[in-house]
């Protein structure tokens, strides 16, 4: 038998987390947000960066990462254009977010001998995740002159 703790994360469907960290989605009720709604670029970036997991990213940092990852839209409008349809390189933003987390992990000072090894693993994981998302960066198409 699995013992579960149920969570609602950012208004998303509930999850059962067991001791093995297996996630099991729970069906939503009528008053909750449907699961087939497309998620925003910000919500996707939060998920890709595990933003609330140490070392954490702030909501402001998530906004800044998105702001710097704007791409030309399908019509070639640059992010600075009034006609721009918000289009983001979420993978590029995620790579930058993981680099911020790696920097925070690298600057962590630990006092327990065993905690140095844990901090090193956190740093290595953050760098690995940054590489993963960096390899998925979007190629930016040519933009119209404004």
C-alpha cells in the first residue's frame, strides 16, 4: 500500500507523492482548472526549472528569464514590436535558470563534512540540467525591422 500526500501546484491538478517519489495524477473536479488547458510560457518555465526546489528561483527571476528569451513571432515581428505575439525560447530560459541555480549551489557554504558532497551533487545536477536545456534552445528566425 502506498501512502500519499496530495498537492495542488500553481492551480494544476493534484498529485500523490509516495515515498518512492512516484507522481500519480488525480482527476480534477468541476471547479478546478481543466488539465487540457495550454499552460503559459511562465508556467512551463517554472516546471522546467523546478523553481521552488532549492536553490530556488524567485517569481521576478522567472519573469526576467522570460523577458530575455523573447523570439520573433510567426510573422517575424521582434519582441520590441507592438504587433509581436509573445513567443519565447523557453528551453533557453530554462538553461539560464539552471545556471543561476548552479551559481547559488556553488556559493553555498556547508559546515558538515557530508553536506559538501550533497552540495556538489546539487551543483552538478544544475549544470547537467543547464546543458540539457541549452541543447534544446530555439534558433531565432530573422526579425522584421522596426
